[in-house]
C-alpha cells in the first residue's frame, strides 16, 4: 500500500483531532519546510526516523563529456538504527 499525502493528512486528523483542512495545511507546511531546507543544501535529521542528506553527483559520470565539473544534487535517506530495528525485528539474542 502506498502512503499518499491524503492518507497522511487523514491520519493526522484522526490522531490529533484536527479538521481535515487544518491537517492538510499542517502536512503541506511540514513538507514545504523540508523541501526548502533540502533545496538550500541542508540535511534533515528526524530523531528515531532517519536523515535526509543532499549530495552532489557528477551528472556526466557515465558519459564521455568534456565538462566534467557539472553536478546534479540528489537526496539520500539513511534510516536510523531505531527504525531499522523495528523494520527488521529485534534479532538480538
């Protein structure tokens, strides 16, 4: 099942008791703040969830191109150990 913005807004509405409009506004505001920070090149760290990092990747690394100093930026995600343990189950004996 894919989680959409509508489902996230609905979950916020049910858990916090906000109206649908306020829940959607809250989610849109949060996502906009995250996008603005990533566009600025800042990392986003959400405790017990993970870290979003902006990295520069050589756009022409697989092409024979003269201009090798051209970079694209991409976002990577690294899962926190807490979330990873929940996803994989507690395998420690």
